[in-house]
């Protein structure tokens, strides 16, 4: 069995603005917006939603298969991911385009202004999942994250046709996607991931009520920032899991990707949704405490200590047997 993670692979250019964007915006002049911000620093980091999720899974001892498209400049990044137990053999390399690039500025209130250059990502529509499944085995799940929209639709349709259980994670693509695109991406998903704002976009753009979404997906996981996460299933009461307190809130980019990695790792270990959400929240806090989405390291003692302080000894009892690749 295997876990296929399809989505963006990119480099992140992260900058920090010491003020607040809101102080420079004039509400009735937004149609004439032309502003610039003097930033304090620039960090160039590895990123992309699918790569971030794979990095997290690899750190937890789950060897994921990365599915996406990159440029010929991917060599060093590939070596990094493979050192962290990510299968990159199914990554498509473009002959003409650079690897995608994410440029983001974060202000002192953790608000962000970002842009994304797709580059080679547009060629992900050329990837078929069956040859990958033939190589690595039938997938437990195929996560379909933000990527080239045509590629996302192709992967989603193939999952339905071949009976692969899929996880819908449209994320950033919800902002520009129309109702038809979003409906096709989430209908029939085993799990739907979103944050609160994205949840509102989903119901607004699809025209479906919350209940109608739940009638079409197995589980809807909604991240709530500092309030943790809510898990909804049709006909059942919502389950809310509190966030893990952070030591310092440094940079939010990639936090949701880390949450997804922890959540999926727990499911592959056979744990329930509550433990999955707890593990996701714990891994997420390691990201928010650092600049960069793949800059954290995990030690077994420290990881389990934070897990116990947040969720109690029973959580440690359930999770510890699966941390077989952790350093002491």
C-alpha cells in the first residue's frame, strides 16, 4: 500500500514586513491600489504544498510518493527530499519551464500578500496515476492538492474511475476556481481539507450547503488556526481538537501542509480521526515556530513530550509505537 501526494512543488521566497498591511490600504481606493512595502529580510526556502506534505510524512516515517512537475533546476531539491524518505521517482521534469515559485510577504499581524508562478507545474496534467500505482502498489489515499487545475481534475477523475480513495485539498485554487471546478474536485472525496475561509468559499461557489457538502464527502476537516481543527461527518456531531500552544509564532507558511502530513500519517497507522487531528496539530506547530516550511527537525523525546502536554498520556500510548524512525 502507498500514499500518493499530488500537487505543487516550488521554491518559497519569504519576506517579513515589520508593520501592518492594513495601515497602508485605503478602502475606497482599492481599485487604484499601488503600494510597496520595505521588507526586513528575504528567505529562500523549499516549498510547494505537495512537497511540504511529503517532507512531513517522511519525517514521521511514512514514505510518500511525490506526484508533480518540476523544472531541470529541481536537482538539489530532489536530493533533499529523498534524504528525508520521499519517493521522487514519479516527478515529471519539464524541458522548458522552471520549477514553480511562491513569493510571499508577511506583516506583523501575520497577514500575507503572495503571488505564485506556476512554471513547470502546468505540465502536471500530463501525469497519469495508474503507472505510479503499478510501480508502488495500490494507494491507501491519493491526496490531490493545489496544482495545475487541469491536472487536479485529471487526477480526481482518474481516482473515481479506478476506485482510488482520494483526499480533496483544493486550498489556494478555491480563490479563482468557479463552482463547476470546485464541485468536480471535491465530489466523492474520502476527506476534504480546508480552513474556515476556504469552507465559506466552497459553499458560496458550489451553491451547496454545508450539509450538501457533507453528503458528498466522507469527512470534512476544517482547520481553525489558533482554535485548532473541526472534523465534520454527515449524521455525526462535530469533533473539535484544540491546537498545540506554540513557543513562538514566527511564520505561518506551510502550517496547513504539516497538519495534513500528520493527519494522513495517523490514518495510515490505523488511528482514528481525533488522534489524526492531534498529530496534525502537533506537527503544524513545528512549522509556525520557524521560517521555512521544511526547516524543522523532530526528536522522539521532545515530540512525545509536547504530545503528552497537549493531549495526555493516552495520545502518547497510541502514537509512540509508530515513531520507529525517529532519532532519540
